[in-house]
C-alpha cells in the first residue's frame, strides 16, 4: 500500500516585503502544526456527554449563529462595547496591511525569546520575486543578521522578524515590548551566593551532557496517553515500558549532588569504568615513580653517613698523633 501524500500547504496570507526600494511578493504558510499536539474535549462526568460552547447573546439569552457574530472593541475597563465592521478595519491607515517593511537588521541573539510567537514559511508569490527573494536571504545569511519590521496579520498589526533558514525565508511573529511582563516579585529579595568551585562543578555537569537523541525529541506523553485510551477500549491494564525513576526530595548538599550527577552521566555513557581504569593505571605509575625516586635518596643518605664516619675517624687519629707529639716535647 502506497503511503499517503501530505496535503499541500495553503497560504494563510499574502503580502510584500519592502527591502529599501526592492519589493518581494510573498505568501505566508503556517510553519507549525498545532493539530499534532495533545488536546482534550470537555465531557459531562455523569454520563460522558460532550459539553459544547454555545454562542449566546448576553442581552437576549438566545443562541446565535456564526453569521450573526461580529467584532466589538471595549475602550477602557467599562462595559461599553463599540461595534466595528470589516469596512471600519479596512479603512485603517496602515501601510503594514499589505506590506512588511523592514525597519532594521540586527543580530539574531538580540531578540528576546520571550517575544517570539508563531512562525511562518515565506514563499515567492510571483516569478519576478525569485531573484530578490534569494538576494535578501543570502545577504542576511552572509551578514548574519535578521530583519525586523511590522505587518498586519488577521486584522492586527504585529512586529515580525525575518530570517534565513536553509534555502527559504522564515517569518516569526514577535510580541510588542509592552506585552512582556515585568519580573517584579519573581526574584527573591536576597540573592543566593554560590562558590567558585560550585560553578565549576555545574560547568563540569554541563559538559557531561551529550547531544539530543531521537528519543529525546519523541512525544512520550502523547504515546502514553494513546496507550491508556487503547487499554480502556480493550478493557485491559495499560502497558508501559519500565523507566528510570527520578530522584525526589530537596537537595541539601549542592556540591555532592553536582558531583553525583556528573558520575551518573558518565555511567550512562559507559565512561565511568574507563575513567576508573585510567585512574588506577595512573595511580600505579605514580606509586612506581615515587618508589623509584626513593631509592637513590636512601643510597645518598647511607653514603653521606659513611663519609661522615670516615672523616670523624681521621680527625680523631690526627688529634691522637698531635697529642702524642706534644707529650714527647714536654718531657
């Protein structure tokens, strides 16, 4: 049986990128698939019936259809709602409605990840756009910069970042700076102090981590959830592979925990035994060197003592001769 072909992607928006006096017509495609994520439906726990969200008018208390639903805007914190039609929104004096004007080029690391939102692939929307599209992509790639601009998407103006990715351009919607909340009240009033050796141990632990594996990038939660559902349908107990238990509880000795973590990471890669073997060989070599170095020292010590005895004996003999001569002369 032949594998099913993926449905072709459809553009969610079309606009032009303004790069100075160069205009590049593009089509935006969703770069992410939210349907692949785990989602639940709400049910009535008494009988399992679905609980649905029914649009109801707050004034009349009756259910209404989608055709009767429009947009409204609340100015301030009051209850007043001002109706806005599609014509009202189309009349907004926004140059970004059909054009993404690049305002600046910055290093990608200057963008706070907290600002990054939904991503889109950008494809050319006309044959004439092919050359300027490639030109912009290669210029950003060689210059190692990303483009920042503004675009109106789905009725709202937003910041956007354009960056090269392989042979394409990718657009990332960015939150406005005022949408990033302050960290007031998050950090403790008094910061904890860490010693230099603790930082070194943490760095050693970071170095002990390997690269991400295919298993790390696998959605085990979704797989386990599907096993539970299959077990319920088959009226059996769910079957899960035995996993490694994670240690629980508060860590009291930070340094010991870091060192144990490094050893555990090495053991998981089979490096612990090899290191122990190397350590043992190094210890034996060190002991042998010390033993060898000790022998000449002992020999030197013995020779020095013997020479000292000979010197003392000679001095005693000379003193006796001198005394004997002096006695004869006195007589």
